[in-house]
C-alpha cells in the first residue's frame, strides 16, 4: 500500500474527536449512491419504454411503405420486384380505409386494413398474434357467408363480440341512391381475434381480405406495398435505395419517418430526466467538498507535521484526493449495483403497471444498456474527482509555520 493511500484510509476510517466530519462523509457517500442509482433506473426506464414501443410498433406494422404513381394494378410482380432489393426480407400488399363498426348497441371507429393472408405474415406478426380463429379464414371465405374480419382483443371486449359473431361495417364511401349518397354498409363475420400487444392496434384495427377491402373502400387496386427489412436501423437507407433502383415513380417511407414525433419526444424526455437526476450526483459531490474542507481544517496540524518531515505538497494533495475518490467510488459502485439489481427485479416481475390505453404498453420495462451504465459510472466518478481538487489543493498549500504557531 502506498503512503498516500495508507494515510487517506486512516483519515477516513480512524476515529476522530469530531465525528461530525465522518457523518458528512457518510452522507456524501450515500448521496452519490442514491444519485447514481436513480440515474441508472431512470435511463433503464426510458430505454425500456422506447425499446418496448419500438418492438411492438414494428411487429404490428411494416418497416417501409412503398407507393407507386398511377397505382398498383397487379401487385404480385411488384412484390417480386421489391423482394429483390438488398436488405428486404418480406413484401405484402395492403389497402387502408376507415369504418364504423357496430355490434348491437356498441360501436367504434376503426382502421380497416385489407391484406393478402398468404403474404402478410412476411411483414407483420399478425399470424403469431392470433388468439382465436386463424389468419387463413380470410383466404377461405365461403360465398354463402358474410366476409371475414379479424379484430383485436380490446376491440372485441369493447364491442362484446366473440368468434363467429356478426358485425356491421359502415364506410364513408357511399352508394348513389334516389335519396342521395348513402354510406356503404356491409356485414362481416368475426373470424379471428388477435393480440399484437399494442393498444392502438388491438383496439382500432380490423383485418379483412383484399377483395372485401376493395368493396369496402371503393378502390379497385392495391394502395401500397409493405416491406420488412433485416435491420430496422437500415430502413432509411433501403427506402432511399428503392427509389434509386426502381425509379422516381416509386415513393418509399420508412418507420422512423412515420414515428419520428413519438421517438423524438421519448429521446428528449430521456435527456431531460438524465440531466435533472444527474444534479443529484452534483449535490452529493458538493458534500464531498464540504467534508474534505472540514477535514483539512481538522488535520491542519497533521499536515504541517508531514510537510516539516519532508512530505512534498503534491503527496499531501494526493492524500486528500484519494480520500474523496474513495467516498465517490464507493458510493458510485454501490449505487450502480443497487440500480442494476432493482431494474432486474422491476423488469422480471413487471411490478409497475401502467394504463395501456395511455402508454400503449401494460407495464414499465427496465432495460440497462452497457453504454448508458458505463457513462453514468464514469461521469459520477469524474464529478467526484473534480470535487476533490479544491480542498486537496488547499491542503497542499498549507503553511506549516502558520498551522503550528498556536499549537
């Protein structure tokens, strides 16, 4: 053990007449630990919420949407063409529309999504999300039965319908009659209930077949092609590549553009929370400054004796820097490990429940990224190190003659 570390530990742990200074050091250590723990938990919360929302959104919708000027009359050649773009792993056609769905006295506004049941599983997780019925029901519609529709669990609860029940769909596209334009009404049979895990989709979307979707929306061709890619973070480049490879008649938009406002808000909130809670660590570091200043005042006689015995000012400065770092590092490590343990427990047992209709997820996930954890630990230790500079420098500049004059 070096001389500086030995003296620093002795000053830190040895009994003193003035126990108040020891108490301040303990409070400083606890303050650093609490600040680091709070920062780790806050970053884990925002990272987990971002990741959970991103995963659920990207499993419920495509990564890239492709439109073609003039429309898509035959979607199969277009699907094959888009599948050849590097990075694309799935492609499927779709038509979007709006409708009012009623069942008895219950009603709700929904987004109607017409799909090809054979191709849709290559771009979304609808097949794996089925809880009742089957996606194949859209492909095997009998002529003597109403067309099939797949609805989410939350929408099924809202309408109080079950598998096999009939619902009525009313769309804005109307039929011309002697009485004027009347809304178009169609009967549909609930052929499946799904749970994609995102309240927005489970309560507001209905999946139908392409032929039924064309009749509902009054469109005679596919509206767009959905794409799924290998790497979601590579989607912007692939979207640009679609236009470059296939020509300017194709327009592509990726998931990051469609959800830009949501993830920008979450990122800004994560930064704001990090700065706010990071102030706790700075406040704790100020306690380290106070405890070291008081210790220098208490040990001024010891410092004077050390300097008269030939101890260099730099070594005196190192003694008090090490003492402050011991307080900071111990608090930082304790707080970091406590934060990791608490995040693991909160995430594993899903202890914090939140309303899914507001936050889109049913519980708060906690995910600690190695990069975030490293930044928190390094930053906290750096702040504590800076806090030791002033009192340590004052100790090294202490004049032995003035310190021993009245001893």
